[in-house]
C-alpha cells in the first residue's frame, strides 16, 4: 500500500502504537479480526515497524462459530498482506460450546492460546498487539461492577501484560472507524457484535449509551480512568499480599486475623488458587474468611473441587470430587 498523508484519526492511531512499542519489542504480531479496531491497528503497526526497522506480522483467528468464517479470515489475511504485514497466518481453532463460561469465554481462551503459540514460533518472541479501545475498557469496567468482584475486576485491561500490548486503550472506537475511512479500508462487521445474547453487546448497545444519555458525555473516559486508578491500587495490594502470603499448605487463623481485610482476602485467594480452586469468586473467599473473622465453631466450607477445614486454629484444604 502506497504511503499517504495521514488524516487526524489515522495519525492518532499511529502515534498510539508508536508510544506503546518499546525497544524490547523487536517483532510485532497483530491480532486482527478484520474489524475497524484491529484493521486500523494493523495499518499503524506496519507504519511504525517500517520506521523502526522491526518485523511485523499478523494472525487471523478463525473460531469457526459462524457460516463463512473461513472465507472472512482469508479476505482479512489478503487485506493485511496488502498493507505490508508479513507473515500473515490464518489459524483455525476448535471451540467447545459446552465449556464452563460459554462459547464466548471458550473462544477467548482459544484465541489467546493461538496468539501466544504464533508469537513464540519464531525467536525472539513477538509482542502481540491487541485492538482493544477505550470503549472496550469502559465496557469491561461496567461488567466488573455488575459482577461485584472487587478492585481487580474494576481494573479492566492493562495496557501491557507480559507480551500482550493494547496500544489503543486511550482512543475511542469512533477514532479507529474514522481512521479506516481516511485510509480507504473496509472493515468487516462481525454479526455477533450485534447479538444481544451476549452480555457485552447489551452493555455496548444499551447500558453505556443510556448512562451517557442520563449523566452526560465523558462517561466512557471516566470509566477508563477508574480502571487505571483501580489497577494501580490492585497492583500495590497484590504486591503486599505476596509478601504477607506464607506460601504454606495451611494458613494460621491468628495471623490471618491480624491482616487488614484487603490483604487477608488476597492471601486466601492465592492459597485457594494454589490448591486447585478454579478462579475463586469473592463469595468463595468471603466464606473462607468467615472461618477466621466470624468463627462460631463452624468446621468447614465446601468450595468447587476442595473443602476448607478449620482445626486447631489452622485452615487446611482437602480435594473433593466436585
């Protein structure tokens, strides 16, 4: 694709990618669905990589959840090659619709696994660029509020986690759409993005617009700021919890009782994760904490896959069948 003068939106996307790429990111790998966000990201990544002398490729993940998805993936691949990204691979993944959490969760897990595998296929490992925008961050915070699962849930998505990089978290979705218009790129519209069976779609199409209509503009930006503030707090609390966690198979109730509640629950959660509890909920953690802070002689708490028992001032854990 010939170099062209950038419009304000496409320039903003390129600047966002340039700010996110570090000296350590010698290879870039764009995760692209063909939507406006990831298509604008792919253009910007190629522009930045070319200027920096870095390699830049892309992966198109075909989840196989819709008729014609393979054809869509091939068209996106060809468009990315036309933008100058190389190599561009289509990776087909199998989604088990019966997976706990539903097909949306299963698709996300399969997608990230495929991206990580592609990033590690050729040394050095690539930085994986994801097209999440400020709108996605605001939606994530609202979903966290609905779950009521604490500060970490409100922290939303990090701009960088390991080799996962989200350069567009500071840009609204309308900017990526405008960038595609400026560049003459025709994004693919995923019909699932309008399917109200998905909670996130309802948040995107109904909840967030209603909140903005009632409280005024700027709500999405405020939610994104909340995510950053919550992330800073959660990161500090997690560091303190690491220091407070004895790392033992049992937990001493007296020691736990002395901890502030924010640290006590984090230590308990770390302990449960170590012993095979899949993603302990806030309710599960509170039930275990009650054996310490509201003990009235109760002996145990039953959780998924384990049983927590209080004996002689110690919390012990036993595996169960379910």
